[in-house]
């Protein structure tokens, strides 16, 4: 597989250990180097108040101490999780061995993610907390220019043996299929799902099957009934078929508030326990 380096932006908050575990699982599966970007707010951004200098200096000192402790706690947690998964922490890429290495930066998180996410093959991003879109998550998907694997905030296993493709006839969905070819080639089962809103008959999906077949990928296809939410439709197909991963496109004109069959993002944020491979 051609992947060499993945990028995973992470902040503090709930399920930090679980998010690290999930991202390192992905790196281990693909045998790649995973750069973990841990972002702390910049001291200056936290102390931009019109207050006396001596008070400001004390406040800055207290924040610097807090960030130092936070940083140390993060590094300790990373070592624990990496050791548990038997993945070395190394800045140097090791031959045929997954590795992980932290990059600690302070400042505006979404701006840092937008810049740093450009230097990798693929971005790993955990679903936003409480299913609420964050600027950091949107920067990961819309500004990186890279494919993204969105993982649940808690994920104990990761596999790509069976994959379901959500098709809505959009450029983004088309790009998602092409971007995921290397992963699809490794799958033992690939299934394409759409609805009559986006594919008038099964022959439209057969064209995708022929395209995949030229890359040595056998697939099946079906038109399904759209449920209340487009996200529920693809998620139900994934769960009913016991699939390991969903492949879909992310719309650009309305950001990630429309994805795959339409406004599916919120439903997936709230319910998915399956990784989603997406492109913008």
C-alpha cells in the first residue's frame, strides 16, 4: 500500500485516551507513520485583556505552568497507549513498522490544523464532541486537501475487510471512490448503496462496478429506500451488512453539513461506530 504518513489532530477533553487508541489502531493497520498534532491555546490569546502588566505577567506564568503540565500529561498518556498497541514512538520512519510521533504546538487550533494537515497522505479525525461541528474538524476535512478517515471517539478495533460505498452522484463521492482505491483493493467485500433520488436504476451503479473491476475490485450494488435521514440510510446499510467502513464524499458548497446522500453528517456524528472514509 502506498500510504506512508498519516496526520491526527487532537486536543484535550473527554475520551482523549480512546481517541489516541483509535488513531494509532488506524496507523498500525496500514503500517504507516502517524504524526499526532496536540494543540494548546496560545498564551497570548488567553491573556489579551486590558489589565495591569504585573497581573498579566502572573497570569501568563500560571498559564505556562498549566500548559507544561498538560503537555507532560499528554506525552505520558501517549506513551501508555502506544506501548499498549506495541507501536514505537519515533520521529524516524521505520521499515515495515507503524510508528507514532507527537508534535506539540500552541495557538489557534483550526489554523494550525489547516496548515499542518497538508503534509501527509491522509488525515485521521475523531468525530466532533456531542455531534457539534468544530472549526478544527472542518479544517481537517475541507482545508487539508487530503482524504480523511473519521473515526468514532471510542473505537476498540479497526478493519477494512468489508466496505460500503455511499453514492449520491456528486463529484465528492466520485473522488472518495478514487481516493480509496488502495483500501478497496484490500477489502474482501465491497458494496455500493444508493437511492433512486441519485441513481434512477441499478445500471447507474453498475457503471461504478465496472470502474472498480478495472482496478481488480469486485463489488455488489443495491438501491435502498431512503429513511428519515440520509445518514440513517447509509448507516443502517452499513450495520445491517456488518461492514467495517463507510466510503463517502463530503460536500463543499455547504461544508460538512451536507455529506454523502445529503444532510447526513449530524446523524453519523451522533450514531456511527464505524469509520468513515471521506474526501472533499
